[in-house]
C-alpha cells in the first residue's frame, strides 16, 4: 500500500481516499439529538432567548454548566447571573453553542482514564487560548476561534476510542521520540487526527471554515493562510498557536515542554504577535486555566 497526503493507492488497482479508509475503520459519532435541536434553533431567525431557554432547561446538567460558565471571570461580567435567559443574552448564542458542544466533546470518550482527562483538559485549554488570541488580534469571530480550539483534536478522541492500545503507542512515541502526534498517527494508523477531526465536523454539519481549521491546524495552515488571509486561514493559525501555548505550559500533557520557542513559531509570525505579546497571552492563559478549570469545566 503506498500512501500520500490525499490518497491511499491500494493493490488490485483500487483507489481509496484517506476518508474512505477512515470511515471504514473508525466510527464517527453522530451529534446527540438535543444538541442538534439547539443548533437548529440558533440558526432560526424566530428563535429568542426564552424559546432557547425552554429547550436547554430540559437538560439539567447543561443548564447548570451554562450558568457556571456565564459567571466565570473569563467573561468579565461584573454581577452574578442567576437565570438562564440572562446567561444566554450575556454569552450570546455562539458561546451557548460552544458550551453545548464542549459537553458533547467530553461525552464522546468511551473511557474515563488519565488519557481522556488529559485530552479534555487540552481541548478546554486550547479553546480558551484560541479565544484569548482571537481577542488580542481583533479577529472578528472569537467564539468561532473558541470552537475551533475546542474541537481541534477531536480526531484523537476518535482514534483513542477506536483502538486505545494503538493510540497509547502513538502517545508513547510522541513522548519518547520527540515526534508529533501527526507523524506518529500517520505511521501507526495510516491517517492522522486532523483528517479524522475534519470528518467529524462535516458529519455534524458545522461550518466549512471550522472543518478547514481542524484539517490544517498542524500541516497546511501556512498555505491556507496565504490563500485565505482574512478568515479561514487565520482560524487554523490561531489554533496552531493556541496549541503551542498549551503544549509549552503542559496543559493536557504529562509535563510542560519548555523547549518550544513560541515567539519564533510560524504561527506567531503570521499573526504578527511579538515575543512580549505571546508571553502576556500565555501568562493570562495559565492564570485563568489553573484557577478556574475545575470550577467551570469539570
Ligand atoms: Fe492536533
Ligand atoms: Fe492539540
């Protein structure tokens, strides 16, 4: 079997795309019904906070989580928010959608071990870092950046669900041989988590921009930026940089990776972020994450 980035050329002259191979190997989960309903309501111009509140209230865990997050200092709301409809108005539909999808993201893990906890922590870390970077560079859709960060490694969860033993081998190789997940997965599975993640985004009918951000967050973000410098391209770079920040801080890893020089990274340069700015953002992320993660996200 010969493999390149786009196609697997199989013996017997059969050609299968990487997508075909992924789809025939792993189960890409469907989006839960309540989530689908909430997302559909949000795209309906007749929806208002009250109507949305009714649907959300049918899920007690979701309602509690939304209220907790709305009261997080991350959003800087000066007074305590006690009702769901106020939380919806303050956070906005897009942030509510993100919280709903965060809960879904956590729930697709089939196990609840250390690996899964670290993956979850990394997702939340990268979503928060993406949000902070987006605000810093005045990217117009900071909530989209949050969502891209949240879902960027969802492909790892799918691969880990599909074959946890082989995925543990991927993880061990990244730590022991200092290679990226992307390359270890390609070698061990034949495909990588960004490719799997992009399929999840498509199946869940989220946006093309998001699909592209997930697909290119490790490889190809530079080319995407050149082609789409204003929106689509920036989303994958924001996620790439957010990922580096979390790796350096050890968010979702066994330990911090101090050797990364983020200020010299391609993504920091493309976003025109100075060493000083990157440091300020990292400090902000670390302070917020350490103080608030368990209170709001667990
Ligand atoms: Fe990744
Ligand atoms: Fe990541």
